[in-house]
């Protein structure tokens, strides 16, 4: 018996998802755990795998569509099985394109003008044209009658389809939708050519503004906007900044990388340790020594975590993700370096699992590679603090009675004042400064 597949919950905070791509086609056989589609959620792009066996009889939602949890997306069953009843009950199924073999059925509709009733309830059908003739009814399917806009002038199409239309120079108001309820889907744009560009005016009309580029919000960007707004509105931030001598840290890093290169096998690319890897380890040690910064606020109590799980901010095209280095206090610097590289690589490929980005106890955001000297980061709830790290700067410094070339590193700690008081935050930064300016302790921690 045919079965309707609904969009499952693929991450703990998921409320909707965008079908990025289908990996099975209609008519293909499906087995348990086969990859059906990729779905972009608020966290990452997740795999949607089958829990059933059968044949994919119908795809109800094209790639690029945003789908709510529990919404029907496909139908599976036995090959050749009649699914008309199942599709109708699911509210899905795409009708045949307008004008395709529909002339005999449309002829009776030419006798009556339904425009007043249709306009009140939504978009008017694209095949109902006043005073239509038999010749109009059998016009080729590649040139359907232009759909009548709704009372609000809105064209029904997903952000993905609108993007395709912009890229191809198509006016979607002149495209007949073959999706549910007349919705324009990606296949409706195939073979269509853009309208000829109008001649540019000699000068822009006074007061006229160029249209902005419209970039629909991705699932990740929606989640970022929601969480950061919540953080700034509900978490009382305050900020503490320090500037440390980075020469010892730089010398240690150069020595570690030189030793790694010298001991690497011939032809093997040696691993490298970054400033950020050393910072992760240094922060982990500092959190052990000042556990009040490794804390979380709840309505009834402050939670002092016994684990040190550090979230590391990674920039991706859609925004920012924070994979977590678990038990950073128990790992050596080389372990941390390898893990951060692996997590960052999968973050940029959108292959992180939701649990790899959740339940951190402290965050580090480093913009030094972009030439930023210092900045203040927004706390990642429910964590109690985040460290913002700038670039290592070359500048004159005073050593004893002399001014000599040196390196400085600026950092700002954003604290949740419900959890971390000023003295606690200052104590943490004091310990961190001592570790960074005497970095052999990082290797011993």
C-alpha cells in the first residue's frame, strides 16, 4: 500500500527545512537507510534517509522548497500503484502544466466569468480568460496564458525559484505555475527565455532608486538572527579587554611547527599548530583554574560545568557555526589542532552533525586572520562567556629601558553578568595572560 513520507525532525531545534537536493528519482527503488534527499536546517545540511522499502512513486516537493515539519514530501509504494487517493489526501501532487491536453475539459468554463469570486479567494486560474475561443484553448503548452495576479499582486514561488528567475532574467508574473495551488516550481522555468531588455534611459529619473539584490534567508541565517537577538535582549553583557605580549607565544608556535616539519616522513605534509589551537588549550586550562567562568545561568541556579567543552566559531558562506572541542582540558595541543581542522572542514562542507555544535561551555571567536585588532563578540547562550581574539600585531614595545620591535595580541571577554561578575572575569583574563606570556605551561597543562 502506498505511503506518504513526511519531513522528519532532523535536528533538535528544527521547525522547518529546505530541500536542497533529491537523491532519488520518481520510479527508483528505495531500501531502508537509502539517502532520499538533503535538507538544509537551522544547523546544517542534513541527510534525510528512508525508513521504508518500496518505489518512489511521487515527489511532492521540488528541490529548493521550504517545508514545515510533518509536511508530506513524497509517496512510496509498489511499482505502478495508483496513488491518486493518497496524493489528494496528502494535499500534494503537482497538476499537469496549464494547456497540456486540457482543451476539452476547459471548454465548459468559457461560458461563465468567475473573476469576482476567484479574486476574493486568491489567484485566478491561469486558463480562465474572458471571451476565450476554441483557438485560445488549444494554444501550445510552451506559451500558457499569463496568470492573473492575486489581489495583492503576489506571485506564488519559493525563494529558490525566485532566485532562479532572477538569474535567468525571467518575469515570474508571466509564468504559469504547475505546482499545488498554482505555485511556480523549478520545472516551470525550463526552456523559458528572458524578455528582451528595454533600452536604458539616458539618465536615471530624478528620485528613482536602483532595486537592491534580494537574498532569501537560509535556514542557518534565520537561526542566527533568532539566537543573537535573543542573546542581546535577554543576556546582560559586559566586556573586559586585555592586551598581551605575544612574542613568547609566537616563538613557541614557530618552534613547534619547525619540529613537526623536521620529524615528518619524506613526502608527507607535516601538521601545523595555529595561534588559535594554542588559545583553545590555554582557555581550557584557565577555565579549570577559574571554574566560575565555565558556567551557565538557569532560572533556579548557576551551573558550574565539570567538563570543558570549547565552542570554536567558524565562518561559512551562510553565516557562523560553532563546532565544539570536547574535553579540551584533557587534550594535547596537537590533538586540538587536528580536531579543529577536521571540524572546520566539515563545517564549511555543511557536514557537521547537530550534536557537534551543541552544549559547549565557553566560546572563542577569532577574527585575527581578517586583520581585526579587537572586537566584542555576542555570547552564545546558554554559555556564560565568549572570548573575542584579534590579530597578532607588530608594533614597538617597551622592554626595560628600551623600545624594541614586538608583538601584541588584543582580546575581549564578553560576560553574562548574571553568571560572571567583573572580578571573576578579570581573574580569568589574568590567568589567561600568564599562560600566554609563559606558554610552555600550555604544553604542560
